[in-house]
C-alpha cells in the first residue's frame, strides 16, 4: 500500500492548489513533438532572444573571481541595491533608500511568493484581478490565504468592482496584487490609475503589490508608469521588477522589490531563512544591466513590436481581428465567433492538433479568461508567419 498519494496530492498545500491547466497543453505538445511534428510554441512566455553581450561578458569576468563563489547576502549586495535605486531615480524620478527600500529577489515569482508568505496569515484575504498571472493568486493559496477575484475587464469601472469586492468580503481584505502592463490581457494604464489605486488602498487599509515585469516591453509611444511615482505609494505598497524580459535574463533568475520598508523588512527576514541570495556573479552582471546604456532594452522591445505586428496583421488576413497591445510580449485574443462554444482549453487543443501551433488557454489565467487565448511572441517573424498559415488551415 502506497504511503503517499500520486504527485503529492495528499499533502495539505498540494490539495489547495488547483489542477495546472497549462500542463495539459504541454503534455499534448510534447507528445506531438515525439511523433516528429513541428509545433510552433507560442504558449509559454519564455524569451528566445540572447542576453546582451556586455551583460554576459561581465558575468564571465565575475565568475572567474573565486571570492564571488561564496554565499551572498539574502537581500542582495549593496551595489546592486544602489543600482536599483539609481534605476528608479533615472527612470521615474523616485528616491529610494538602498538599505531599507530595495531587496534583490530570485526573479519576480520568488519575490512575490515570499513577500506574500511574509506578510499574510492563514485566512487573510487578497484581492486579485481576474484573469491574472497564476503566481499572483497561487502565492496567496500557498501562504494559507484566500483569494477574492475582481474582474479586470468588462463594462463599468474597475474601481467600482474593486469597491464592491472589498465591501462584500469578510474578513476585510489585507492586500491587492496587480500588474501593468498586464499579463495575460496586455491591458495598460496611466499614472492616474495608480493615483486612484493608492488613495483606494489608504482608504481601505490595503497593502498593494505591483508586478512591473513588462515595464520596458511597450510600443507605439506608450510608457508604463511606476506605482512608486505616486506620492504616498511607499506607505502602502511594494513594486516588483524582473530582469527576465527587459534584458532577456529569464534563466538568470534575478529581480527586485522596492517600496514600503516594513513590507521589505519582512521579505528580507523571511528570505534569510530560505536562501543566501542570487549567485553573486549574476548580481554583478545585473548592476551592469541596470547602470549601462539601455539601447539593448529598446532593441529588444522593438523586436517584440515587429513580432506583434506580424502576428496581428497575419491573423487579420485570415479573418481573426485582434486589437494591437501597447505592452507586454503577448497578444490576448478573443476566440473567433465560430469556435467560441469550444471553450479556451478545447480551442487550444484544436489549434495544436490542426494548426500545429501551441498557445495558452485563457481559462488557465482565471474564470474571466475563458473565451480567450494568449499568444507569446517568442518565435521569430518567419516562424510566426508559419504559425499564421497553420492557424488559417485550422480555421477553414
């Protein structure tokens, strides 16, 4: 008789986590590739471009120094925290204290997961827009909290829906987790939105966590604001940033949290029990990424813009019209009318089997993601054109 349930399903926290819908698509994709089929993968947001050479060269140089192979600091080395505060000053005219208002994280996911774990107790309620990037909701579940979903899109004002959710929730919510430019919907906002958000958080005694992962992946003259640009934002919130997308450093696992000193003290203390920080040569290379010429960031963003245009224009030619996003490395597309009855998961399977194109089903991002699929712009333009041909064949 087995002592444990398959896949750990008998363990408390595993029982609280929902089935991983993306795993179904990944399994089908792997099976197709084993059969020798050429699957164009626009599912996972995994950057395919190389890390800029000057960042890689700094890593190589730092790796050769034996002193950099020791344990590092769990909150990050001082010079990187200083680079973070300089980054905020230069980009957003925001002043931060590198000692108390910046913490280096092992990517944004680790930072969000541990920040939520450090600041919430069992049964605490967190407001999360729906649809959402999964870790925003699942970090709360893992920490023993409860998620209250707030529809992000649709008719009416988001703040009206947020107010309704806050008033109708008991116990009173402790936190709100948001992300703009938004994954998966690509929704963008202006600074006025954050001003309203900070005021709302103060009025309703909410901590705010903002995931700014796509700060630099913006198009057509749009510039993504920072939560911390708002006066008083540091009193209620923390902002997360990852170097994964802006600098193609996804596998390096380095990012940071900035803002409220009390929340960051809790994060740093919890991290000190779990890890010794990011491998120090990576931190040293991250300093170069943040401090040196940002032309590489603009080049990366422009590549995503061209891929966006190739996909949008191609799908329009085959009768699938989608609004151009102003940010992120994704395209959020409503399922064509003739296929809406299938639902997003079955439609995703359909595109995979009939069009040889992998995308992400909207339902994987929450209830309000149903009826949509997400394309990740992680293939070059010729492959995207090939994907359009496969989709055209499937939709006929």
